[in-house]
């Protein structure tokens, strides 16, 4: 038996909505399992990323850990896909980009109405937060973009099938290109 | 007197009158040329350049170029498609467009043109500018994050409402939409039935308490591309 292509997924600065939608392909997930093996992914809990055909990235790049993960995915995946608005544009987390980082941290940890004895977290074990949230393609080369918040299960399914088919040009039908 | 003339758009001959703007002539003949700052009820502005076509080989804004007999016009080719996409992508990155919660999503013309042209992501880096939301008016919200400076509201307020509520201020990258008041929109004589509110192509001018009434899937452009009442292509 020839080995099946491997697909890995990661959630950076996202809400897991895109991953939930990946599961929303319903019983098509059974055909997917016939076509591919999942590598590292929040849905299977494999910890080490191996060499993969396709990497699906949910979320933008908000901290140093996101950055490391994204770079590792870029190294190990032949085809890297931005899945969802946070990956393609920064999305909701990028709303902080219009506010200076210092102000964001002060509002969240010092001045917010529910804060008691606040302190801005500074533990060396915590990833450090970046000056702003970056769409993935502003950090590494991204091969395909699938906008949507989340993208519909049909569009994720269409993209996966296309990528596994080895065809050249992805043209999503009108109904599958959405930014909301 | 206006004479009947013939122009050719993408190989299709259409009849129009001397002096008619190319974009209007095309739309009247059922041919769609993508556009944004143009609105059929308002004088043309020629500012967004989305409607750029090639007239006898030269790039021209079709909304402000008068038709002349025998003109040969190209609207649908790979170069123009790419230029139009570039313009739309610039509009996205120079504002803050969070479509996922925007009240206008699904019926926004900027988004609809982007969908129609097949834009998945802008080629330019996002600028994330600091812009204000002006909610001072009792009935209207003005969200500068989404304003694409098309000037439609300016023209509608001037020409249709007989007011001068809006104006485009400063120039170049600093251009912004100003209101005719010391501080904010609440101090102007804008009223809820002004044409100016009707013509905004994006979610920059919104009537309060009217959002999210139509379910996803049933909104204007969810299934039907903008301009699909016309023949033409991209
Ligand atoms: S105005 Fe249009 S493009 Fe901008 S956020 Fe709203 S729906 Fe999206
Ligand atoms: S508020 Fe709307 S109509 Fe007015 S300039 Fe901005 S985008 Fe155009």
C-alpha cells in the first residue's frame, strides 16, 4: 500500500472555529480519512510535526509561539494554506492593531473594569506578544488562501480535494468565496 | 443635438449617444463593467478607477470618458482584471475591513466586487490605520474604518438632498471624509431619509437599529454576483 498524503493543522491566534468547521464536513470526514493521514493537529493531539503534503493554518500571528509554529509548518509542509479570516487578514484578534500594544495590555491587565490588583504578565515561560497581529502571508509564503469566518465546510472540503488532486489552478465557485 | 453612435465593447457593438459616458452606455446596453465610486443616480466622480477600460488601447476611467463614434473598448482582459483587483485590494488594506462582523456584509459593494473578481487575499500588507467611529448622530453611524472615500455621500448630499453634510478633506493618503460641523455628524442637518445614506457602497454610513435583519445565505450578494443583471464579464 502506498502511503497516504499527510495533512497537519494548527490554530494560531484563532478561536478554533475553523477547526470546528473542518469537522463540520460531516460524514465526508470518512472519505477524507481514506484519502489522507492526519499528522500534528489539535483534533488528534499528535505532538510532533512530520513532513506533510498539506498544512492548514487557522489564526494569525500574534505572539512568538505562533511565529515559531508557523515557521515550522512552512518548513515541513509542501503546501501551506491560510484557513479563515484570522489567517488571511488577522481577523478579530487584529482589532488590537489599531490600538498601541501598551494601551491594550494596560486595558486588559490594569485598568479593565473587572481587574483587581492587576499586573501585566511577564513570566519568561509565556510567549511574548508581538507588536501587532499579522496575517500569515505577511510572515511566511502561503500557497493558498481560504477566507471566511469561518470558511464554510463546503469550501474547506473543496480546497482539500483540490490540493489532493494535484491539479494546477484552484478556482473556487462564487458561493464559496466569502469574507464572513 | 445628440447623435446616435456605435461603440464596441469587448467585440460587442452597442448604440449610444455622443457624449454619453462609456460606463453608462455599457450598463444601459446590459454590459457590466465593475465600478465603485460611480452610482447611477449621481454625477460621475472618476476617483476609484475600478471601471478602468482600454479605449483604443489607452487606459481610461469609463465613468468619466465620453463615448465617441467608432471607439473600440476593452473591458474584459487579464491585465484589466488584475488592475481592478489591485485597486480593490488597496481599498481593503488602507482601511479596517472586518467583514465578519460588519453590518453591511453580504450587501456591501466593495465586498461584492471583490467576490466577483475572485479576490482571496490582498497582495499588499494591511495598514491597520487608526480611524474613528462617529456615533454622535441619533439615527446614523459613521464608521471611518470602512469609508473608501468614494465621495458618493458628498455628491448625494450636495445634489439630491440640497445639503452639504459631507466633504472629502485633505489629499492623497491623508484624504478623509469630513462633516459640515465643528465636531461631528450629530451637529449636522443630516436626516435619516437623506439620499446620502442610501448611496454609501460600504458599511461606513449606517442607519442605527437596522443591522443583521437578513439571514446569511439570503443577503443580496450571497449567491448572486454584483452586476449579474448585466451580461459582461469581469
Ligand atoms: S464595508 Fe464591506 S468590505 Fe468593509 S468590512 Fe463591511 S462588508 Fe467588509
Ligand atoms: S461614507 Fe460611504 S459614501 Fe461616503 S465617501 Fe465614505 S464610502 Fe463613500
